[in-house]
């Protein structure tokens, strides 16, 4: 589905309503310095990409990639054009899961084509933000790439913060005495962090190349803006690595605490067992059938025995409390 | 065994039936730009390779390697020719084991010789896929190398997905209360992942060299196709690394859960022990042989004692249920 | 809030009282070699930075970063100026927490603007230390950068030492028999160390660039001084890495000791259980109701039985003490 | 002890019997292209090396190293000569230990001197293999170096395979129910693997240099042969790394299984305890001394009580079997 | 304290008694090729360094570093001079602790100044060893640096060997049945190894630079000697890394063995409990007060009951011994 198709010239959008594709291709071919069309697709039909490939002369390998999801983030250079893959991230708070979408970008002389797959970052806000900056818009298709990458990376921040919050909850759970060990949740969070790292990390190298000016079709003025995005992406990546390391440590601390809590339980049990065993022994003694057991004939024998039992129980209970086994 | 032997010229197969070896060598020697013979062998007899070495002037070290299996994936440059080793992977779902095969490729002026060892990727489909692309076929022997490497790497995807599925099953097992800890299966999967990584990882560097155009006999037009393969191989490798890390975490989570489950057992046992010990103590008390134990002479003594026991048992059972030990 | 604003020329401060901003900008524009103004801000109001940006022509991306906290440490080159982000660290001994602040520095021809966020390193001491060194002051704005970075890095040392002290306390706790396992504290310290590493580590690369003379506006004479700071930062970083590794080992040792202590407890309990079970068995034997049990009729039976019980208890206690279970 | 001393010229050995040292030095000094003497020593006396150093002008630092064992594998360039250190490996199957030896090689214009220390790779087979290849022999002293390094690296394969076999045995042990946890053996194997890695790993870099042609005295024709050795060494190294990782995972799996087996034991014990405690409780009840306990006077009381006990025991046993605690 | 001060010229010491400082500075200034003074200080007073700085024109940052201990090993280049920091190591066998000292070296045209802090490597032996080598001494101040670094690195070997010995003792302890788990000692050793690594590792890079000839004031003839030291330092570093890895594995093996030993204990306890519970049950049965219990009236009842108990105990004991729980 084609979402929007606009023609930009001298930093201004030239058409209100989406252009027709053939017209857009014509404008792209005839475009001058800093002039371009931006075509936005969302989950395209099989035919859509074929049509675009024909109109704009996209490379078959790039089109093949754009048809399927689950590509790695990358920037590929095809002489006269680039193909860019980005993974968008959205944190689903309740499920504690990162949902991934994908954005594929074709950029060539006079055109930018964006293909969105799955949920995640809509691009309308990136487009309108860029349209509010005629100075950048006038720098050509590279500016659109910057606007999109900037949006995608900015959308990583809520993901990292969502995970951070959940890690703090998990920490509280682990060290709280009265809550069960959240092993499954820790593992689940770690899985999400690892997956998220795989979406962010491959982006760093292409962003570094963009910052270094390795892509000639991207205007030099934009390098600082890509440096800014690169800096944000590295911040995300460092935080993700920290979270991964923290979760590993939490898993270990959790294991130690499970063992500590087992010690506590074993102590408690053995204290109780000892407390019950002592009066039982006394009772067994006076249950013996010897002829001559003077205590048995004493009137006070029975109450004294009961008192002795109670005294033992109390003494043991106090003792185990003092050594903190109870 | 020679499986197929074809002569390609100007992007078209020249012969229907497999050529005779001597004729193929002749054609190879006389081949022009973009013309070559492709000889396919499967588990060759000792004599086969010697014959080929003589006819095509293969280097002794390359032939020595091709005779034996268990080579590392690599691309070796012998001035006028290359020797390539690939490891094919096939996931045996039921055994949860990756089966490895090997493909050795000799590529020189006017010829491509492929030697398959063990099970795994047949090459007929790679050949017919290539024959359907005269434009690539016309680029010479390098196109055949691309078709083969592309096939081998594409065949890695089902392996990674098979392992992914098994990891998800193992995760479910680990966190299910009523299934035993699948330690052996986790370990076994990790072993397969490590082995598989060893098959994929050494391929990345030669593929990078192919992408960068380090091998002069490979036509420049093909570099993008090798970049595509390289991208796929890196995707595989990143996923394999993720799986390795996940399995390490699962092993740790599994350990924590085994300890947690031990805590549960110990709690249950101690609850049961306490529940039995209490009435036993009461019974022991009334088993004492004191002369003056007024309760013993009461008619209601016995039923009251039994009631007391039952009450204790019930109270304790409720208590332990409330603190969730039972 | 503007904290101080001074004009430096030929190695000397030219004004006692803080300058007015407009005047400062004027002086900066007209500044000669080694002459500059240094404006210090602390938690600026939104308007402050906008005003400065206008007066000194600061780049929009740098200003955007300076408005928000939680930037990564970095040095960014904007043709005619640099933007530097530093994270300051302060160890709160009682909470065992590292408190982070941030310092943002704009440096351009004839000016240095420092923006402090949050708690941490005041800069007055860095300023007065620099004012005491006319030789360095005369080298221009780079000298101010050195003074600030040097102060920030020097302030890392008490953090590392504070953590070191706490690690030693934790070690003592772990290996002391009579103190509970400090799992939470170990984890907490590790978290702080990881966070602190994230503040220090990204600084190393820019400092290396300063040492290597990659920033042309920094006088060559200062390179040695930056090398000195770089050396200190690396020392910090190596120590932080060591602490991280130590804390991982402590967590593991802690886990082993928890298990060892469980063994001790289980041994103790079983010894006590055996000690009580033995006399209970004897008592049960003499509680049997057989007609012909000769011992029962013996006058000495009862005292002998009691003696036997006591002897058993003693023997068992001695035995368990010898095998160190008690 | 001098083992052999031969003069090679135009690809052929010139003498049957070992040459006298002085004569060998003379021949070396007068040697032309591709002509050299090869002197083989085994555990030399102190004087032997001094004599050789004098005759062949060996560098004092190289001689110092050659006198002592426990050197790291390396290739050192001394203008007119090289000094090479190799570590040989031999797997002692019964002890599951890798035995290390050392080979030191001096190579200069017209001579190769090999010094063997400790057990391990004899070099006679390397020498005779080389003598069977006049084409390589004619390439000068570098060919001898190749023959030796090739032999040393080939001798690593049985070591890796021996360890592989033992790892498979250990895996079987770990996952077998009825065999004790082989912790010590796992640790021991890991130690051997780590030590072996230290012998192989430092060799990779010098072999890469040989492959790249960094050593001018080694004939270019030999570079492919060194590439072959390098490839083998890397294969060994990758396998050793895999083994190290596997052993780490086995140690972890082993730990998990020890805990699982403890759970099994604890379950079994508690089942048995419950099974015994139930009839004991019944017996205690009928051991109470109440006047009015109607069951006691019943003729069928006793057999019924016994039956009740047996029924309880049976019911509990069946129950515990069903929940798999027994 | 100035320990020694000598003037070297043409490979020979010129003075027997230590020179006076002023005279030494004079000689240094007037020194020709290969001529220099070597001043050795041990734990200098504050004034000593100031005096030297003035006389020899030492850089303020280097002097600042030399006044304080706890520097990282490094080589700093100050145009006309170098400043070198080395950490010496000495293993205290009884405490199992590495004691660190520091040596700071100033080297410039015509002078070498060595400053020793704390315990560790005296330098007299390095000096006399160098004085015995006129050929090296004649190469100028660099020769003194070599002599010192060589001494420092050679003194690392006993440290590594001492730790190696203790690791072997610890291994024996871990796997011995009758000795307690040496967790604290393992941790302590690992701490020392980590600390020691921090002293050795930063030295590798400067030594590599010395070997590569990056420091112009060091005579080219000495590069081989620095290569030799570099090789030794790398050997140390590789061994230290191996030890670190071994200690990590020992800690893990130790943990597994603690768990295994707990299993053994739990088995033993449960066997004993079962052995005692069985006769207790029998006794309880015959303690029941049923009217009609035929066995009670049998004369042989009591001895038979006792025999049954003994038989049960024996049978259970044999059974538990056979399944190796006892």
C-alpha cells in the first residue's frame, strides 16, 4: 500500500495530495540538485515492488531483500543507489516483549522509497519533522534518510527504558524475602535484551560510515546529523550491553539467594524436629515397663514430666531463636 | 563418481549429456572469456582426483585436501586457480543433530570442478538455477562458485530454524513445573550450535574477500551477489551466536530452577514430618506408665486424645498450606 | 545560572567580577592568540543556552545535547568549535552508590563555555588551579579544557577507592563464618561498578585523540598534559575492570560458601537427630509389653537403661565431634 | 647429542654418514643457492651449542633460549638468520595428559640446526619425507623448516582426537544415571586443553607471517606449503577452542545434574521416612494407656492394627511411586 | 636516598665511588655518543627529585608521577627524554600474596635516573650485569633501560612459579575427599593473579614499541634485546592468563564437588535414619496394649523381637552399603 508520495524541491513539498507513481518516477529522473520524490509504502503487495523496481531501476538483489522480512540492519551501496535496512523496536510493557518491525529504504538520484513491514515506527512524524526544516530538506534524499534513521533510533529509547524499569522490578523481587525467585522473568528479559541487541548493534557500523562520509550521495552537511544519530545508537548499545551484564549478574545472585533461602528452611525444619523429638524422648522413657521406676508411682510424676517436656520445648525454642535458626 | 560435466558458453549449456573428461579438459584449455566447463563429482574414487589433477593441472596441496574430509571452510589462491572448501549443514530434526557434508571447489581458467563429500546439499538445483540466468552464466566460472556458495548458505537457514524451534521447546520444558529438567538436551543443543558455528564462522572472512573483489578471476559484476551471500552468512552467524548465548542462559536458569524445586520439596517434606510428629508425641505422652494420670481413667480420654491428634494434624496442615509449604 | 565569566589574556585573568554576557561575546570575537573568555553555567535555564548559542554561534545539535542530561562522554568536532561531554562521579559512602553529574563544554575561537548538570565536580578549583599557571593559561581555551578534564578524572579516584574499600569489606563478610552471605551487597556493588565503567570507558578514546593531537584548536604544548590525564583515566578504567572481575569471583565464591555452609548445617542436624534417635530406640524397646522381659523385673533395670541411654548419647556426641559434624 | 648431519645440494643428500661438525660449517659457508647442511641435535650438552654458536655465528640471545626449555613458540629474525621455537605435543592416553616437547631451529645461509628437547616429535621422518622431494629440497633451508613445522603440526591431530574421545567419554559419564559425577576428570581435561591451546595458539601468527612471505630467506615457492600448515594449525586451534567451550558447558551441566540427583535422593528419603512414620504413629496410638480403649479388648484388634499398618505402608508406597518420588 | 651514581664511557665505569650530583649533571650535559651517568635513588625524599629535575631539566609531569606510587607501567616520550614506569613483583610464599614495588626511570641525553619505590627488585645486580658487558654499555643510556627492564621481567618468573605451585596445592585440596573445600584460598589466589596481570599486561605494548624501534634514543642494536624481554613478558602474561582461567575452573569444580559431597552426606544421613527407624517401629508394635497379642506371652517373644530388630538393622546396613549410600 502506498502511504504517501511527495515531491520536494528547494526545501519545500511541491504537492499536497500523494503523487501518482509514474509521475513521481518522471520527476525523479528529471530532478536537479537537492530535489527528490519520497514514496512511502506500508506492507506492499508483491506487485508494488516490481512496479517500483521497473520505474526506478532498483537492483534485483535489493528488491528481493525488500520483499522478505527478517533482514539484518545494513546499508548496501549499488553504484547509483543505496539500499538500507533498519529494524524498529517497540516495547510491549505488559508482555515484557520487544516487538520488531522493519523499514527498508531505497535511495537513489532524485528518489527515496521507504517500505515498512510489521508494526513499529510510523514515518509520518519523521516526514513532517523534516518538512519543517527546509534547510535540511534542500540537501536532497540523504536528508530523508537522516529523518528516518533518527526516528528509528529515537524510538529505541523507550524500549531501553522499559527494560530498565523491568530490571529494577526484578531486582526488587530477587532481594525481597517474601517473594518467590523470578527466574523465568529474568531469563525472559535477558532473551529480549539479546534480541534487541541484535537489532541495534549491526547498525553502528553503517552509521559510522555515514558519519565518516563514506556514502557520496549523502550531503556533507548531513554528516554531523548522522554523527548525532550514531552517538544515540551507541548510547543505546552501551546501555543494552550493561543490561545484559546486569541480568547475568541477577541470575547468579538469584541462584545464590535460592541457596541461602534453602539454608534458612533447613535450619527451621531441623529446629522444629529437635523441639518435637526432645519431649517424645521423655515420654518414651516413662513409657518403659520397668518394675522399679520410682517416678511412676509418685503422684507428682505425671505433671512434673509434662512440665519437663514443656520446659525442654521452651528452652530449645529460645535457643534456636537465639542462634537464628527459627 | 562423476555426476555431471557440462560446457557453458555465452550463457548457455552446450551439451545435454555429460561430457567425457578428456574432452572437457580440452574445452577448458581452449575456453574464451566467460566460457567454462563444470564437472561435478560425488564422493570420488582415489583415481578420479588424480586424473583430474593431471588433466587440469591442479595443485598437489589442493588435491591432497580434496581427498580427505574435515577441512576448514576456506578459499585458497593458487595463482592461476582457486581452491574452495565449504561445509554443508543439514538438521536432523528427530536426533536434534546437525549433519555436516563438504563441498570442495577447484576453479581455474575455463573450468569449475566440484567435489561433494558425505550427505548434504546436492548441487543439481544450484546448477539448474544458474542455467536459468544466462546473464550470470556468461560471467564465467565465478558465477558457478556464487551459485554453489549461495545454495550452501541458503541451506543453513533451515538448520538455524530447526535449532530455534528446539530451543523454544527446551525453554518451555525448563519453566514447566511438571516436567523434569532437560539438562542433557540443553547441553546437546549447545554442542550442536558450537559445532555449527565452527562450520559457518570461518566462511565469513573469505566471503568478505569475495565481496571486496580480492579474487581477480571472479567477475566484478558478481561482487554484489557475493555481498548478498555474505550478508546471509552473517545473519546466520549472528543468530547462531545468539542461540549459543541463550543456551548458556537456559543452562543457568535451569540450575536455579532445580534449586528452587529442591526448596519446594524440602518444605513439603518437613511439613509432612511435622504433621506426623505432633500426634506421635501426644500418643507417646499417654503411653507413659505413671500411676496417677487422671486422663487415663476418664471414659472420654481415648476419644478426646484421638480428637486432639486429628485437630493438631488439621491445624498443622492448614498452617503449612497457608505459608505455602504444602 | 551563570556562575562565573572571566576574560583571560596573556596568561592572566583580566576581570575580578563576572563579565556581562554580551561583553564576553564581543571579547571572544576580537580575541587574539591565547586569549579567551570562560563562561561557567550551573543547571542553566532554557533561555540561557539559547542566548549563548546566539551570541557564540553554537551548533544546534550541540546545544540540543547540552539541554538534556544523560549524554555519553564524547568530544565532537564542529569545524570551528568542539563540544565535549564529561560525566562526573561522586561516591556516596553510606549508600554505596556512585552519583553522576555531567559537564558539557563548548570550546571555540576565543571562548570556553562550561555547563554543569546535577551534583558532582564543582569547577571553581579547576579554574583557580589554572589561573595559578599563567604559562598554560596563555595556551588558549584548550588549557581550560585540560583543567576541567583533569579535575573530573582526578575526582574519579576517590570513587574507585571507595568501591575498593567496600569490596574489601564484602570479602571479609563472605569469608567470615558468623556473618550472613552479603549477596545483595555484592550485586549492588557490581551494578555501581558497571555503571561507573560506562561513565569512564567512552572517555578513553577522545582522550587518546587529544593526546595524539587530533584536535587542531588544542595547543601542541598541551598534548603531554592530556597524555597525563589519559594515563590517569586508563588507570581508573583498568582498576574498574579489575573490580568488576573481582566482584564476579566474589559472587561465585559466595555461592560456593553458601553451599558449604549448607553442608555444615545438614551435618549438624543429622548428628543431633541420630543422638536423639538412639535413646528413643532404647526406650521403645523397654516399652514393649512382652511377658518375659527379664530386665524389666531387675531393680537396677531402670537406672541401667538410663545410663545406657546417656552413654549412647555421649558416645555419639563424641563421635560426631571427631568427624567434625558437630 | 648430534643425531644427524647431512649436506644437501641440488635436491639431493650428499653424504650417507653424518658429517663432522667443522666440515659442515665449512660447507655451509661455501654453500650456493639451494644448498645447505642440516644438523640435528637431541638434548644437547652445554658444550654442543657453544661449539655450534662459534662455528655458525649464532646470536647469543638465540643460543641462550635454545639452552633452556619452556620457551613460547615463536620465530625471531636475526638479520642473517632466524630462530624458531616449536612445542611438540603427544597425548598420553592412559594419563589423559598432553606431554610437551620442544624443537628449536636455527636457520641461516647454508645451514639448518634443529635442537630437540624432551619427548615428542622425532624428526627423522620429517627428514626422510623431505629427502623424497628433491623439488622442495632444492629450495634451500626453508624447505627443512617447512618439513619440521608440518610434522609438528600434523602430530597435533592425534592429541586433539585423543582429547575429543575423552570428552565423549566424559559426556556419557555425566549423563549416565548410575555413574558418579566425573568432576575431577572434566577439570583435568580442561586443564590439558588450556595448556595445549597455549602451545598451539602463539604459532598462528608466525605461520601467518611465513605464509605472507615476511621472511626473505624462505623461498616464495614454499609459501603455499606454509599456508597449508597454517590452515592445519588454525583447524587445530579452532577445535581446541571448541573443546574448551564444551568442557565449560559440561562442567555446568554436571553441576545441574548433581543438583537434580540430590532432588531425587531427597524425594526418596522423604518417601521412606513417611512410609515408616505412619505405622509408627498407629502403634503409638495403641500403646496409650487409657482405661477405656475398646479396640484393645477386641480379639481381632491386634491383627487388624497390623493390617492397617501394612495397608498404610502399601498405600503410601504406591502413592510415592505414582508421583515418582520412589 | 641516592644509592649509586656512576659515569660510563666507552663501555666502562669511570668512577669507583658514587659521584656527586652536580658533577654528574655536568658530565651528562657534556656527554658524547654512548657516554652517560646512571643515578640510582631509593625512596627519595621530596627534595631529591626537585634537585634532579632542576639539574637535568626533567619534565614537571614526569616528576609529579615519580613522586607518587601506584602508577601504571608505561613509557612516555618527552621529546628529549623518556619517562618509564615499571612495577616489580615479589611473591610472598607464606602469605600467598604478590608484593609490588615500583621503578621509575628518567632517561635523557647522557643520563639515566632510576627511582625505586617500596620493596622488590634491587637494581645493583642489573647494574653489575651491565658493567660486565662493555659492548652493550657502550650503546648508551638505552642499555641501562634494557638491563633494568630485563631484571624486572626476570623477577616475574618466580612469582608465576610460586602461584603455579599454590594452584597445584589447591587442586589437590579440591579433589581430596578428606579436606574441606578451599574456597577462600582459591578466591585469594585469583585476586593475586588478577592484580599481577594488571602489573604485567600494560608493559607489553611499550615493550613492543621498544622492539619495533619507536624510541629513537634507544640504540638499534638493543632492539633484539628488548625483543627478548618482550618475549619473556608475553610468556609471563600468557601464563598468568592461563592461571586466571584455571582458577575460574577450579572455583566451578569446587562448587560442583561441594554439591556432590552434600549428596553423599544426605545419603548417609538418610541411611542411618532408616536403620534406626525400622527397629523403633518393631518396638512400637510390641508396645501396643492389645489384650490378645499372642507373641507377648511367648517366652521367646522378647529375644525373637530383639533378634528381628538386629536382623533388620543388619539387612538395612548391608543394603545401604551395597547401593553406596553408606
